[in-house]
C-alpha cells in the first residue's frame, strides 16, 4: 500500500520503491551480513507498520506508532511466533505515548465493536453516516465492515472514489462500493457535520475523531442529541502497552515516545533502558500506573536525564 501511495498520491519520482507485503518474512544480505525482516500492520494509521528484524546481532522489534489490537499476534510471521514461544526478544522499541498516563480510553477493538453494535441495532431501518478524516482510518473502517458482514454477509460500505482506490490497494475491494445505491452505510468526510440535511430521525450519525497527540483528557465516547461521537487515540493505552511487554518479554525495553503527565518534560527518544529483571514484575492488574514499577522507573530515568541535560546547558 505504501509503495502505491508514495507514487500515486505523493508523486514520488526518481527513487525505487519496492512494495513488501506485511506478515511475510523477507531475507536480506548487506555487506555479507544476513538478516530477515517482517512488517506487521500497527493500525495506528493507514499504512503504518511495525518492524521485526532477526539476525546475528539479535532479535529486534520496533513498534513505531502502534495501536494494539486483538488480531495482532495472528498477523506475525512464523519467526516472530517462534520468538514468543521459545525465547525472548533482544530489544523491544515500543510506542510509550500513553504509557505514563492513566489512559483508560476505549481501545481499537472496543471502538469497532461499539460502532458495529450501533449499526446493527438500527437493522438498516435508517441509513448510517460515519464521519471520519479523509485519510488515516481505513484500517478501522475495514474492521467495521468485516464485523458487520458477520451478520449481513453482503453488506457494502459506501466510500468516495479516491478512498475506494485505497481500499483496493489494501486488498478490501469486496467490502466497499462507490455507488450510492449499493449501501445504507456511508463514510463521510468531516465537512458533512456542517451540512443541514442530516437528521437523527432519518440516519444514525457516528463521528470518529482521531487524536494522535499527547493529552490528559481521555474521553472516548459521548452521545450528543442522539449522535454518537468517538475519539480514536491512535496509540495503545497503558494496559495495552503492558500486554505487549508481557507478550515479548524483551531483554531490553526501549520506549521511543513518551511524556510524563505532571511535568513540563519534553519528548526524548530512547530515554530509558530496562532489563528483563526490572520489568518482569508488572502486576496482573493494570488499574493504576502509580503501582507499576516500570512506570516509576521510566519517570525517574527521564527526569534524571533532563536534569543532566540542564546542567550541561
């Protein structure tokens, strides 16, 4: 998808762009060194992927901007599944955007389930309008379409022609249509909310806003005048971060994006390193980050580094 998008939408020229299918392992040789890599859909945004690398130097996993979802492990290549089964990861570079905070927001799977539930409850007695950004939430729309089809196998979601082309490149052409008369579920752009002709008497209005920046207010769902408004935070919550860490049991844990809440700290990449021993006691209950040993260590390490940096300046 990314190779197609770079060429078609960003007009990338004069460079060789090679498309690689996510979930498949690929071998590479560089200056006599051999290693394999695999991309996995991270679902933070359309085209976003995580990178798995296996070589003589060790086994690394870089999440990039990452939103944990239930089907994540099923999309792993065989080598990754083997790592989880019989040995640990050498290094985990993970997206810690909301790790420091009490980020109990509605996660990816919950939003999909909630939106699908609203659609099915209406039983197509009136149309459903889903308002999303013009680009970035295609993976979420695909999972909504797949879940609606579990009850209504022939259902199509209507999208504009440009988004339909994207869905074709993502291998989901059979889930969408750009013919207005083939669907009762319409994907709308944000300007739809400014129009006057939509009414709760004739349609279900669902708005999904993407919030990718750091924040302290995690309001995932509100209902306004019968309309449903969701916020998709584009990154994993604290609880999901802990699940990811426990899944891989890395020897070295490297958070790559974070911001402590009650502080004026700036974002610093790779601000802390932890051994397996230091984070092996993550509690089974993730209800409060204050009681999480790793969270405390991360905060202290970051503050210490910032103090050192201030003295140097």
